[in-house]
C-alpha cells in the first residue's frame, strides 16, 4: 500500500513476547494484538496497557508463531 501512496495503520509482526512489548510501547497504548493466522477461537483484542498485553499474549502464547501489533485507531 505504501508503494502506491495509500496510508496504512502502523503495525509490527512479532515472534516473541519481548518484541510484542517493544512494538506496543513504540505505538503507544491502546494497540490491537492479534494472531497473524487466526484459527477458531484464538484470542485477539484491544489492549489498553502493558498488563493487558501481558495477559493476552500469555493466554495465546502456547500456539503463537507470529503476532500482529497494530497501532489503534480506536483511541
């Protein structure tokens, strides 16, 4: 999208808990955290702070290969 001049919401693909925390701090809370390949009832959602992100990532980390951290436009 950037190649054609379209604006996009900043995001980061992360592969570890530490990378998720760094991305969320960079974008500033709230952020949207979601599995890159969601299946079934995998958890994703908006998180307002570090504690909520820790809880969310911990709950899905057993099957986590990649996680997307998006800057929230929700505000």
